[in-house]
């Protein structure tokens, strides 16, 4: 039949016997041949076709060993039919729960699905129910047990459970205890699948599905809850905590929800409506109306100041955002962050610390602290989880001493930090993509480890007017933009290796360089070269003219430029040689801005 998929199971018989109708199959067909020859021929053809389809050969007495792989195959096939359309990442999570259920075994099993709100507990339970309820004599999914019990009472849920199981209407229960006894009495002989969604107290379980002996062997009870202690008290067989969505899954879900497609459009600008923001904040405030240190997010200045000044931080706090309109002195406790083990986001503007900080939580992933007033980060900070560090206009002299594990770091920005002397050792920051130290006038040294960062795309050292020490060689195969603009003490730029064909922009204008290295020929992807106002520049390599993608060549104010490779340019010939360069670029559709004075 069209639209159907066949999974043959050869129970106590070999496929060849079915295909050729031998043995017991042949004997049976011989009897039927006399009755209806035409119908039997159709059967023969059908069985021959089925026997050619890959399936399972199940020996007699070994059925239990084959149940799980058969169900797994069918489940994955059903998932591909999009029963769970729009539920991103659901298949693997449902299968993990199914593996816990061990459908096919004859015991009674209770499984808990535990996690924070919004992680997908109910969605997983619903797909499990939709996919496997037909393997039970009866089933019931009690949604929102907590909310329904508060609004309608437990007797209402008991009535719903019994109505689902026995397909009966007008079941009425006036007493909750009698209802529990009725459930136990009537479900005793039923193999059931029961889902109790969003349970928040033991009394709900005691009145709906307290003990395994209420149910016939083979039954399965799934409980979703935010309270892990409740599941442990009930002594469920297994507790499953769904994984959070990966970054890729989160983007896919956002795209499906907002744009109706698997991938966001190239032009993915989003904004949050003020009412949505207000609603989110109201939800957080309800987590603990009176005690801000028990909330997951802090954004009110008075709450943040209270928690950090009195050192009342807790593991409940996950993010702190403080954006003051004007600078304010604060007297935060030196150990203010020491107890915030779950803090992942810290964003602070316009704060003048009056005390040193001894701790930063090691779980921090995003730090943006404009105007950070201390000379360094806390010495015991181990930023293994840190993805982005932004500390513009800070007083930092050195971020940290020695080498730190920076496995997750992608972006670091300390622009306009006037006291910064040197960059840290980035040997263990192999995933780093962007470095921005623009406008750090006292920066003297860029650590050599920067030169071998294999994933770096952007390196900005513009206007670091004291910079004298750079890596001798750059081996950054992903680098696209490199700026030394205004680094007036830089006399020599690094050599470029052959694998740097992705570099598109090179800005060395305003430096003290005398020449450009011949290894610039390796920058085959270069589209912009700015050497303007390099007043000490006296030599250029001819390799520049061989850079086929170079579209903008800026040579303004290079008054001492006298040679092109090894050929001297006499002062009277300067203008003619640059007219020739201009003509060369013009002929190839490229541009040169030159003014020799």
C-alpha cells in the first residue's frame, strides 16, 4: 500500500522459507491451492516480496531480546514522519527517556523527568506518550497537575485518570482518599502508561499513583517535575534530566519560530518588545519577591548593591546587569562574588570600586565591565568557561599573570584601557576569534602567542602609541583584518607565512616602519593596504603589484619613499614612478591614493 513502510519480523522461521514457500509454509499453501488459486498466487507474490525486505529473524523463546531494537527502529522511522514537527532536538531526548522505560520488561517502573521550567519536560513526555501509548492496554496524560490541583482539586484529576483508562464518562469522586482506593482497585489488572505532568508535591503522587503494586506488571509511570527531591523521596527507578539545547539547536528553534525556516535570513536583526521584557522581569521577581539573592537574575541597582555590599550572593544568581547613568562609588564586599557559583553573565557600567575583589566565579561566560577600576582581575579567577571579555576604558595594567586555560574564549576587548602594559599569554586561548586593544597608549608588548592563534579573524592594535614589541612572525590562517594604524613606535611589522591568504585588510599607516617585508606576497587575498603617513618608509617590494585582489592601495604622506624593490627612485622621478603605479592599478580596475610630499 502506498505511503506505508514494512518491517518484517520472521518469528521462528527463515526468510528463505517465506520467499520460496518451503517447509511449513509450503504445506499450508498446498492446502489452500485447491480452494482459491488466484488468491493464493497473490499471497505467494506478496510473501516473496516481503521476504526480500530487510527485517528481523527472531528465534522462538528469544522475543525479549528483539523488542527494544524493533521499537527503536520503528520510533526513529515515525520521528522522520514528523510526528513532532517543530520540536527541535526532541528525537534524541525522547529516545533517552524511552531507554529508561525499558518497555517490554514485566516490572512496574516509575521514571522521573526533572529540570527547570522551559527545558522541554512536557514536550518530551508528550512525544513519549504519543509514540508508545499504543503498546499498553490503557493510557492517561494528566497535564499541569500542579495548576489543575490548585484550581480544580485532586478529585478532578482522579476522575480524569479513571475516565481516560476505562473510557467512561460521568465518573464522580467526592472524597480524595476514596478516589485513591478506587484507582488502586480498578487499575490493578491494567497494564497502563500514565504521565503525571508538572507535579510539585508528594500528596499529588500519593493520591494518583503512589505505589507500584497499584498497577499490573508492565505498567509505566512518568513524572515530570522541577523538584528532584520529590522524585528521590518517591524512590523512582530512574531520574532523567534533559540536556539544554545546543547552540545550533537554539538558533534553529529561533529561526523556525521567527522566520518559519531552518536557518535565519542573512539580514538575523532581532529586538525584544518592552512588554515581553517586562513580563520576563515579572516572572523573575516572583521567584522570590522579598529576597533578591534568591532570584536567578538581578538588574535593579538597589538589589545589586544590597547583595554585593552585604556579601549575600547565592548559587541561585545566574546573571547581573547594572547600567548606571552616571559613575557611582560602591563599597562592595571583596568576596561579593565568591558564593555565586552559577553566575554566567556579568555586565556592569559606571561603577567605581572602593575595595579589591578577591573572587570571580569560574563559570562566567560573558563579562562586560566598562570602566573597571582595578589593576587586574582577581588572581584566583580560572576563566575556562569564559566566551567574551569586554573591559573598555578600564584601569587594568595586566589581566592576569602566567597562562590561563581559556578553552572557550572567542572575543576579548580592552580598548582605551590607558594603563594596560602588555597582553596576556594566549597560548591556551586556541579558539580566540577577535582581539581589540585599540587606543591603549601604554601597551608596550603583544605576547608572541598571538601570532599562532589559528582561529583569529580580527586583530586591532590601532593607536597603541607605545607599542614596540610584536610577534616576529604571524601564522594566523583565518586572520582577515590586521590594524597597526597610529602605532608610531612600531619599526618593523611581522613576517607573513604562506597560509595567510585570508587576510583582506592591512593597516600600517602612521607607523615608523622603514619597509614592508617581502613575505607580503603571501597575502594573496589582500584587498586593502594602507601605508599612509609612514614617514620613515623608504622601500616597497614589487610583490605588492602581484597581489591580484588588492583594490585599495593608500600611500598618502610617505615623504621618504625612495626605492621600489632594489631600484632607486631619484627625487625627480618620484612622481613619474607613482604615475606608473597609478596607471598599473587603473588598468586592472584597482585604485591607488598617492601623494608624495
